[in-house]
C-alpha cells in the first residue's frame, strides 16, 4: 500500500506546493494517474536527490553528484489493470556504515504501482495482489512526490561500500561495547543541544 506524499505533507513542503496551485487548484507537475495509464503516456526528467527535502538526509554530505533520471509510464499489469511503471536510473553518494566514507550508490529501479480509485479498491488490491504495490490515485499525483517516495524506498538503511580496504577493515561496530557507548554519547550530545536551545 502506498499513499504518496504523506511524509511530505507533514513537513514543510505543503506550503510551497499550495503556493504553486493555479486557479484550477491543481498542483504544478500534477497529473491524473488513470489518464496516464489509459493513454500510455510518459513523464520523464532528471532530478538532483540532494535537492529533495526528505531524501537529502540519507545522502553523504558533500559526497558528489546525486542526479537521478526518472520516468513514470502509464501501463497495465498482466491482468489489464491500470498501473504506473516508475523507473529510476542514476547514482547518489551514501556514507558507508563500515568505513564512514562516502561512496557512489547506483540507483537502478523499476517498480509497477497498481492504481486504486478509492480506499475500498486500495484495500482489495492490496489484499489480493502480493506482487505489486498499490497507489491510491483518487486525486492528481505529484510526479516529484512519487519519485522521492521511490528514491526513499530504494536507498539502503545500512549502506556498505565495496572498497577492498573497507572490506578488510574491522567493522566500526565490531566491539560490542563501542556502538552502545557511541549511541549514548550521541544521545547525550543531542540532549545538551536541546538544553542549550531551551535556555535561549
Ligand atoms: Zn566502506
């Protein structure tokens, strides 16, 4: 089950989106997913993931280029149900969780999202189809929100680089006492910051 934009709406992007709404009330870049599926239309472009409000937090800062080309194509699944095929192709810098160095992570993903007209259909499709994700498409979809959701889904939570030196090195968290200590230290640091902020 996928409801695009939930996280974005909770953040600061909604005001910006609202400001972009024209007299028709549609967002700039918004499209009708069912219409796209019916006419087998295609939307495509290139996006810098470092400029995506939610995904940027997952990148290694200053790690290099983070351009990803994307394509949203209207299609149907094998049973003829309307769907969107989302393709991502590019590379983003991630921080290796073993050696803490940035490295380029290849992004190459193709996902098919079945389209649901309402909550009821969303529940039905979700229950009967294990193979595909289902997108609630009862309102215009924002291409950039869909792409950012997809980017967030493909990025690994504990990326590891493939440098020979890194593979041979001991894990950063090898000492069972170390990660615990550092996690607590980090927490303590956060608390200090919070306390300082509270005083101002
Ligand atoms: Zn590494």
